[in-house]
C-alpha cells in the first residue's frame, strides 16, 4: 500500500494561483493524500472565496487558519498537523508536475537510506503559459554542507517544492521564523549539517512561477542574506571558518553594488504619492439624481420588465448605468432592482441609497457580507416584480431605447432573449461591435442551444423570463464567474425558446477592473465542466464520463509506449488547426468515439490555448513533456484526464545519491 503524503500549501498573497497549486498537488500522487492549505492571515479581499473554492475541490483538502506570521511560520503550522509519512511543500503560486510524488516515492523504495529526494525544476511566467529551464542549478552539485554554504545563490539553488521529504527530517529542524527571504537556505544548511542523505532524480518535477510584480529590493534582500549568514554560522557551530568571509564577499560583490544602484534610481525618481484616503462623497456630487428622478416614468406595480443590477464597487460607472436604466420606458415602465454585494467603496452605498430614495420604482438590496455574484443576482431576481429580468452589469449601460427596441421580440413563449453588444473603453469610445457573443469562430447556425456548447453566445443584453430563472434555481454559486453561461445551458437543456436580436443595444465596458487574469484559469475550468455536462445531454453520448476516461487512459498508455491502439473507438487528435471543434469533435461523440488530444509539444501557443478552452471535448490529453502537462493544470474538466507521457511510461527512476 502506498504511504500517506502530506502536501503543505502556505497562503498569504497569491490566491489567484491557489486553484492551480491545489490541482497540481492532486495530480502529483496516486496514493493517499492530504493537502493542508495554511491561511497565514491573508488580507486579500477574496481570501475567504479562494480558500473555500480549493477546499471544495476535494475532501483531501484541509484548511488551517492562523494569524500572520510569515512563510516559515505557516509551513511550521502545516507540519504540526500533517499526518503523512512524507511531506511535500508547495507555495501557493507554484506547481508540481503530474506524477512527481509517485516518482519520488518509487525512488525512496529503491534507495531506502535517503531522507530527501530532489528533482530539477522549470521556470514559468505569471500566466503559466511560457516555460523555460534555468540552466543546471542542481544536478552538478553533491548536496554536501559545503555546497549549501559556499554555492547557494552562486549557481546552486533548490526550490523547496522540488523536494519530497521523509517526515522525520523535520524533527528538531523547522523553518526559521526570525529571517524573512532566506529561510530556505537556512533550512537546507541545517538539513545538510544534520547529515541528511539526499537523492536526486534527473527529471523536471517542479514549476517555479516568476511574477511580473516581483520587484526586488536588494537592500532588504542583502539584509536578509547577512541575517541568514549569522543564523547559519551559529547553527553549524563555526564548523566552517571561511564561511563568514566567503558570505560577506558575496554580499560585497553581488548585493552592495545593486543596493547602491537602486538608491540612485530611487533618488532620481519622482517622490511617491501618499497613500490615497478612502474616497468620500463630496457635496453636490449626486445632483444628477434629481434630474433623473424628474424625467423618470414611474413603473406600474407589476411591470413587464425588471432591470437587475448586481453591484460591487465601480462607483465611477454607476451614474451612466443607472441613468440609462431610468430612461427605459416599456409599456408600464421598467422597475430597477439594485443589489449591492457589500461594496468596499463607501461612496457606492451612499449613491445607491440616494438613488433609491429619490427615483421612483427602485428596489435596493444591501448585503451585509459579500455573497458573490451568483447569490447576489439571485437575491435581486427574487425581489423583482417583473415578468422578465433584464440583467445589466453595474459598469455597463444601455442605449436609451434598448428595451423598447427589443420588447416586441419577447412576445409569446420566449424564455430568453439576447442581443449583440458594443464594447467600449473607460471613456465610452467604441472598441468593437461584438456579434453573437463576440466569438470570431462562432456564427449563428440556426440552433442556439447547439451553439451554446461552443461559447456564451447568449450574452449581453440578456432578458430572461423570471419564472424560468427561479424554477431553475437561478445562478449556481459553484459556477461563479461563468454563472450566466451555465444558466443559459441549463435553460437550453430544458428546451426553452431563445431569441437572438442582432442589434448592439448594450454598452459593455472593458477596463482594468472589469475582468482579471486572476480568475481566468478557474473560469476556463468551470467552462469545461459546464460544457462537458451540457454536451453529454445535448449530444446524447452513450459513454459515461467514467467509462470514457478509463478508455482514454489506456489509449494514452498505448500511445506513450508506441503500441498499436487496442481500442477501435479511439480518435487521436494531433493537430487542432485541422480539426473543427464545432463539427468534428461533436460528431466523434455522436459516433461513440473516445477522443484523445496528443500534442507533440511544438504547437503554437494559440493552438494550445484552444485546447485549454475546449478540453471538455477530449476524454484525455496526453502531454509529451513537463511544460505541456503544466500548461493544462487547473484547466481540465477532470484533473485525471491530464496524462503526462513520462508518468504513463512508469520508468524506473535513475537515482543519484549524494556523497556522505
């Protein structure tokens, strides 16, 4: 039986990458696993959301809450509760390669005397799309105490997640909490001084993410270096008399000139602005509301349309949004339902309360805690009185006669109406007209339900019959971020009638705060889950997901070994440029095929991005190398559907053991 492995993930400031880190941990080992995510008192606004989302990924994910104490403190807190025989440390913005831990467990079985097993590592940039190798900073060293003392940072480095540790190596040796920034160096020196035996596997098992925002203060780093030097010298008891001199020489040759250069650049730069105070409403700032109230058509008690506006901040754009809604006039007027999801900008509530007090036909919902976009929309929908719900984001707005122009199309049994949109920038300048959802490869086929499988074509402006929305349970909190697409798919599954109006009556604002890359990985993941579920129902696929995945794994093993495919249902896709996702892959599902994507590793980034977005059509992806495997981590409809060729081959690892 395989041993229990504890993966410890300290989290403070990289919540946007936590989804990928935990997905990577789940794919790194096929044996019993616990993933301990330690919240080191994170102050990120979405910290609670990030943590809950990764906890929901697997029952093997456990959360530890603590006050902020730094990286070392968080790791030590995780070690205190870890139950595993082996320990994998993984920072919240990094990844490990599929099968890494399996490979290292196998190497421990071969070299029973090893205490620590290490792999090499690959670098990637912030988005996790471009991967590079960092020379050879590991394999040419013997992992002796002298290597750590005299070559660390000088050609030798080991990211902590490159290693897998036996649990006992932490007995009496935890992470140093008094030094910030060089804790790993201190830790490695203490392990080497304690006589730990190191094993090395010449594979790339870890991914170290480099951020665009990794601005370096060489003064702080230099001070940390000198503090670490003193701590290490004390720990080894002066065993290496030349260590202090060599370390100070490195400080003088590396850190000192960079500190001086940064000081010159800082003095030449403009003085920093003082931190902005929380903005407040100024006297006379809301006088425009009186003009809106004066021209407003008061809606009747049971209006045909309720405009639903979920709000979270975006104060600067609220005037345009609310003014445009107040100007709408459809038989009996338009009710406006505003739901503020505990905006952190205090001006927002002041504006909304003033607007609701002075403008007729406005309902205002004020959430005392942030409940997320899905539940916020649902609360607004429940409070609405209209037969139809017209959804408008708080940083967008409508053409003055938008609802009047589309209303005639709502007659009859229409459950869902949608239009084209005009994308605009911060200054209202037109960027483009986005037709049918704005996808360059998706055009109206005459079957909206089928087109929805390929993308959210039924986007802004969307008007949904309220009874249908409520009967389906509204927006699903699990799919927050793509909740509108998930809802459209579910409405289509129910066989409701959709109507497309090819008029750009909706003004969709593209700005720095509108969307962030932080959620893009998770949104792709959710999109693939939603599409897979909907496609199974829409296309009537005979194969269950479990059966398809089981068959696909065997096909991947056959491909990895270069063997003849034993499954005549196999469809192996190697070139996405020659494959029509909308046609070929849907037809393959209808034909009962098991579909595997097997890239060569030399594909263009744009082709690989297509596979990221549409991997739900593949029962598995066979990644030829570590970089390709990690390109898909966190995106797959099922994390087990990502197969790394090296993992599939299950080669016996070649072991190098450090000299004693």
